[in-house]
């Protein structure tokens, strides 16, 4: 009879060096955007030292902010914040008062 190993990671969230869930996409997208920005600046003729300096500053800011957001809000925090922003604080209804009261033409039995 054959024995198979069970994958213990099924159902868990993706994690890389402490970054979880949507923070990985922010991290990867930010670093990719920084790389593209540095490449465009270099191809435009900007000094290589300026390109390297701007790239290093931008990449370190992205890494620092991503880990700070991950620590502050947790795994599902950004989704909760965006849902809270979309949820109305109060409901405004501009109907006239007589539209809320139902009038019936039939006499009541009471």
C-alpha cells in the first residue's frame, strides 16, 4: 500500500518574510514600478548616480511602508478599511412624510 504525504499548507494564506495576503502584491508592484521608473530615467539620459539614488530611496520607502502597513493593519486590514469607506455613515431619505404612511381605502375592523 502506498503512503502519501499530506500538504499541511492547504488553506493557509500566502506569506513571505512576514508579509501576508495583499501586502505581497503591494510590495511586488511597488518594486516593479520602481524598477521601471529607474529604467525610464536612465534611458532618458539622466545620470546613472541619480537613477541609482532615486531607485534606492524609492525601493527602501516601499519596503518600509509595506511592512509598516502589514504590522499596523494585519492580514485583512486593508480590505476592512476599504469596506468601511464604501459603507454609508447614515442613510438619507428625501421622501415626503405622507409617503411613509400607508392609507387604505378599506375600513379597518378594529
